[in-house]
C-alpha cells in the first residue's frame, strides 16, 4: 500500500514538472543563435530541429501563384527587419554598403518565430555588433510574425542583404574607406 501511495505521489509531482518544462521551453521562444557561437549553434544542430519544419518556399509544393505570394510575404518580413533595425538606430560600424547575412528561420504554424539562426558573412562586423544584432532579432521575433499560416511548422533559409547607410562611420573613417574595394571601383569608373 505504501508503495502504491509513493507511485501516485511521484506521478502527481511529475505531471506539473513536465508541464512547467514545456511552458519554460515555449517561454524561451524565440531562440536567436549566431552561428559564430559554436557552443549554442552546436547544441541547436544536435537537437535536429530541422526535421520538424518543412521548407516554406519549396516550389514543388505550390502553384506558381502561391509561390509568388509566399515570396512576396517573405520579402515583406525581411523589410520589416530592416525597418526595425533602423527604428533602434542600429549601425553596423563597417564601411561596406551591404551586409550579407545567412538566415535559417523556423516558424510555428501561425508564422511566429521559434528559432532564428544567422551568420554574418560580411567580414569586419565586430562581436559586439553581432551580439547587438542578435538582441534586435530576438526583440523583433517576439513582436512580428511572417504572414503565412500553414498546417505544419515551416522554415525559410537563405541569404539576406541589409543596406548599410552609416554616414557617421564614413565621416570618422575616411582614410579606411578609401581603401575599400567598392570605393576603389567607384574611383576607377570616374577616371
């Protein structure tokens, strides 16, 4: 009898513990991970989350009209990220006019971001700026949905280009700017 009471007691304690773990996991969403954070990114890859999410822009699963609509909604989502960064006065502090970022974004059925992994491909972006970008993406992901509702979770992966209009950087780093390849091309075309 004591054994049966012990099992029931453990079962009663265990049920709320499982529920709180589930609530904690969803409370931590969205998760934003920089690929240069090898530990966090390694842990993410080991979870094998990719299998639970279908590819939203797989053209084989859509008519051309549906595909065009998805691409349009995806483009709007990316533009919203740029606007969000601008509203927070985010500056890359590098001379490049375009910042290239590889994204892997995992969405729930309603378009809310569950996971957002990224890797900044443009060289010279400082670790501090990468961390700030990560915080902005997390804040953005909490507030903004991709306007696509599906029956299953889905993902979108690809490379995004963010315009970098940092005039303050250009003013304070003119000598460095003249050595930038984009600037050299512009100078060559003027002569």
